[in-house]
């Protein structure tokens, strides 16, 4: 931020820290809205202008390139356009290399962003940027409207991360600029990898419905949609997904028709015809599972298992013959025990395990057996576990769908199972996930 009121720049600790960072460019923000100056900073309008001017001059005198962010600019301009422009001119006259107009509260409409940005550009000589927040869900639109008005810089974040509901999403901004034939220094074809990298390092859960780069951005679920896209992509796609590093998928669901099933079969390496009765059998099973609350769109490994079991006519690498889980309350501790018998290619093994819950105990016991029998072939680990209630009005008797995510360091996959008993659904999803890992060991595919 700028220097504090009634403080010399040379003695302002924030400005000193900015210099000690030794960056070539420094961005500072100052107030543009009379309300903020008088009610938050509690200083005079003239002193606020001096704070902006002095801070920019001080940083420039030490050889820094200075970008000035005009905080609350659009609110300030609507309240007092003359004063808001005067704060920009104070930064410009002091040597700022760029003036960035901030929609700090995220409440301005794109039409107002366009008009105000256009008017500002007509009043200043320094290049103008835009800094939009997403409180109205318009940060991307506001950034694009500012560019159309003449702005030449967008401030934002990857995936729109930021306080409250976030900042302008640079993924969406860059992709839209690409469609507008405006080039940036970011390659549009790398947007998926950039978005995924940001999710990884931030720990924020991936949004699979995110425009351009989400897993479902070019995913076609309905039978009519899927059939049309298989004939010609432009039927339901505005642009080639590969331009953004994404891929087209035809998902299998209750809305799927035979064309979608045949497409999925080809993707999994099976070449079938519509007249093959196994295609109808798989479609019937898909509709049955979805009717029970299993959303197969989010569990492609479960779909592939349907094909493997129906077409290859080959038994799974293992079967759980029986299992028994118990939970004991011992004082302040809850202990879960699980006992099971597993048939691995004709050989039955029994084991017991302890976990922090019955599902965890079952998982621990099953993993012991599979590691013993399959060795290095078995490297799958559970990385995610989610329970979705299907019929909430049934209260504790409600049917649930359990989704479990797995990884073997080369790929990730998800299975789903449904039951009125959450433990049973969890066990079924776990068994399918580990069977999938062993049945597809030599067919690495990311789901």
C-alpha cells in the first residue's frame, strides 16, 4: 500500500520492505473512493493524493518500475469521478508505469466497467489495467469488457482463487482472449496443466465443471447429445477442446443410448456392433446402477469394469467370500475390527485387521491379502472417499452412494457403489477399485 497518512516514505516500513525485496517491479495500491479515504483511512482527500504521489515517486527514485492499483476505483468513480481521476493522475504524474482500475467489492456490471474504463483511457496517458473481484460472478466478463474498452493488462489468479468468492480467473480470461484472437504470453493448450498444477499446490479440490479446462467441460452425457457429437463435434461444442489442453468425452449414464455405449467400448479397446447383445446388457446395467443412485459420470472405472466383466468373460483376480466388521466403544476410544475370507484364484485366505472405522479396517485387511498374493503388481492406494445421500427424506434409512478415488502413481480412477448400508456400499466400491487396479495393470489410463 502507499505510505501511511502523515508519514514520510523513507520512514514507512511497508515501502522499505518493498525495496528490500529487490524486485524489478513493485505494485502498490491506494484509495480512489472518497468514502474510503474519509471513513477508513480517516485522512483528507488532499493528503490521500499526496500519499499516492509520494509513494510512487519514492519507489521510482530507487529504480523500481511501479504499477499503481487504484483500489475501489469503480465505486469511487461512480461517487465522485473528478476525485477518482485525480488520484490516477497523482500516480501518473509521479511516474507509475501502469494504472490498474480495481473493482474491489466485485459489484460493478460489465457495461459500467466498459464505459468507465473507456472514459479513463481518454483522460490519462499511461497504460491501463483491470483488477476484478468475482462477487457478482462477473470477474471474467468485467476483465474482458475492460480489455474491449482499451485496457492492456489483467490482474487475476489461476482458477480464480482469492478472498471471498475469488478474483478474475486467468484461466477463463486467457481462454476467452484466445477465442477473441487476442494473444497473451500463456499458451492456451497448456491451460489444463496450469489449472491442475494450481489445484495441486493450493490443496483446493478440483472443479470438474470448470469452463475450458474442467473434466466435464467437453463431456457429453445425454444420448441425443452424445450421438450428435459422435457424428460432428460442432453440434454441441463451441471450440476444439484440444486447443485448451482438454479432451472430449462421451460419458455413460442413465441418459446414454447404444451409440454412447459403443463409443465407450471403443475407448476401452472393445470393438462391438449394435447388434451384439452384450452392448444391450451393459446399457441395462448402467441404467440399473444409475437408478440406484450411482452417478457413473464420476466413476469411469466402474463403467470399464462393466465392460471387462461382460465382454472378456473373465473372472476378477479376487473375490471376498465373507466379511464381518465390529465397532467397540472402549472408554474414550472407538476400535473397529474386521475379519474376512478372500478367494484369490482358487486359494482362500483369511485375515483380520484393525482400523479407525469399519471401512478402514476392511481396507487394511484386504490390502494385506492383496499385497501378499500380488506383490509389486498391487500398488493401488485409496486417496479419496465420499458419501452422497440419495433419498434424504428416508433419514438414517436413506440409500447412499459411495465414491472412492484410487491411485497407483501412474493414474487415478474412481469407483462407485450404492446401498442402504454405508459400510456395504463402501466395501463394494473398495473391492471394485482394487479389482480394477489388478485387471488393468498393463493398461495405464487416467480417469
